[in-house]
C-alpha cells in the first residue's frame, strides 16, 4: 500500500513525527524523487542536531546517489548555512530539520540551485507523487552510474561570507548573551563571532535535539525568559536568541525587553538601503507600519506581501528587492541568494549598535513607533463564518478600508488589524496595531469577542 504523505508534505517543506509518520526508508525515496524532479546531477545535503537527523539525511543521500547524483554532505549545519552552500556551490539542497518543533519531529527543507525555494507549486507536489507511487510499487531502479558521496565542511566559509556583507570589525566592545536553545546556533555562533570585539555569554550551546532547557522557538515569549533574565544579570548590551535550525533570530535589549521583529526589519532595511540606494524592500502584511515608513524615509520602495517565505522569496526575485522581513523574524537578503538568514540580521544589529554610543533601546526607538498585540490564535469551528462576522461588524464604520491580500485586513488612520486562517489547523490568527496602547487593547478585545463568539 502506498504511503499517505498528506500529513507530512506541507506547503513549503516535509515535516512529521519520526518514525510514526516517516522514516529512513521514506527519506531514501525522497532523495531519489528530489533529484528526478529537479533534474539534478549533484546536490548538497545538511542536517541539524536532532537524534533522527543523521540517519534520515544519510538515507536521503543514498536515494539521491542511486539515481546518479553526486552528493556533497556538509553534516551539522544551520538552515542558512545549507542555503549558503546551495548558493555558493550552485547546487540544489536538502536540509534535515524540523526547526522549532518538538524533538520527535523532523523534516526536509528543499531548494533548487542558488537556494531557490521548492514548494507545492515548484516541485514539492511532484516529489510527493513519486514517493507515494514508489512506496507502493517499490524503489526505482538504480542509475547506470551511481553518484558519489563526499563530505565538505562549509562553516568557516559561511561565516566569512556573512562577515563580508556586514562590517563589524570596527564596532565598540559589546557584551552579548546568546541563547542557542540547544539548537544549531550553538554550532554556528562561535565561528561567526570569532575575532569580533564581543564578550560572548553563551546559553544552551550544547547541541541537543531533545531540547532539555526550553523549546527552540523564541517566538513564544516563555522561551526567551531565561535570556531576558541573563541579559539583566550580566549587564549585557543585548541578547540574541536563535530557533532550532538557527535561521531566525530574536533580539532582547539591554533592559531585558524583547525587541519587535518589525523594529529589526526596519533597522536592517535602513542599513541595506544605505548600501543599495533606491532599492525595494519586501515586508509581509503583519509587520508594523514602521517598516514601510522607514523604507520610504530612506529612499526605498516598500512592497507588501502575504505571510510566508515562499511569497517573500518570489517577490524578492521578481522585484530585485535588496531585503525582506517578516514579523516572525525571518530576514531575507539579496546578497544571500534572496534566502533568509537570522545570523546576518544579528550581525546588522551588532554593527548598528556598535558604531554609535546609545543603548539598543534608544537606538531602536526610531524604528518601533506603534503598539502591537503580537499574534493571537483562536480555535474556531468555522473560519469563514467568524471572519465574515468580523467583516460585517466593521463594514459600515467611517474611515475604514479593507483588503483581502491574505485573510482580512481592516485599517483606519489610527489602527489596523489582520485576521488570517491557518492552513493546517482550525485557527484564526489575529494581529493588531495602533498608535497607542489603549486603542490597541480595545480593538484587540473587540475583534477577539467577535472571533470567539
């Protein structure tokens, strides 16, 4: 019987529980299907620190090699390190990680040469179809010429490339606390930060895919509490937290207060526009008003997109944008093959802070101008009906505009909110922003009452 991959093949990647939903035998078929669909005669493969990652990635490599593809194995790496290898070597790539998901999960992030994303509409559906067919009929015949398996360490070159894009050599000495969450930041940070005038205070740098200290998901405020406390205790200049595969970074200021990813987006946008005058900057529709304002103030053109890395990367490529940011703390760079790298964003924050004397909270005040709710999830039985109830409640109000680029966005001169359905769960996701806290809180509560009625 063919394997049912509907639960593990998502919109942008493969992700599920090991071995209940997928295992090494399926990973081998994914490797074969990947090289068939992308037409690759060579690929690069990396993996994170999860217990199942070495076995799954090795099986994938075997499947690819049986179809005649030469495989470069870069071993332990962050997701953006895999993107670096894909871009630099000009090879399709596969990264074995489940990012911030719990330990029993694993997955595959796939890209074409030059780190171009592979999603449902760009090959992932075809890969799924082949794997399902082969799981019933048996593995495909091996190619007449089997591919080779070669190991290559890219960490030092990856670090050098990042530091060639941001000049951090002349910054003032800074004390920085980094919480790697037992994820791949513990592998990449020491090499990337080596030689910089930084006093590094490491937290949870031990690579451990069982996540013994906290989930490797800094988007949840509970998971940065340790970092906030340590920044205050150390009197550090800032704190940085990475997620499990270290492709996202979150920032804590010298007071131990979390920094909005929208503020980081605005800061980095200003810096990238200084390097690329008149450039385009992509931002998704739940980033703060501040982002588009800062982009315009710095001579750039802001472009608003749907939420999700595939939309950002497509628009980056289409428009030739110099930078893109999401409120989930994904940051995309033209000089990094339009791929996302939290480490490069972190270097920008260090460079901005270290080339002036003000503390981070004061520096970022110019980029954090409004009050936001953060993303609030509500479980609902009928996403469309609850969204329509919200639409109807605001439809007749004076000065209100709406759009449906991604879910429902309702705006006035003083506030906006976006209500989006989850693609995978019975949830509605709400983001609210206003010019002041009382207005935001009142609007948030009003919309939530309609959603949860």
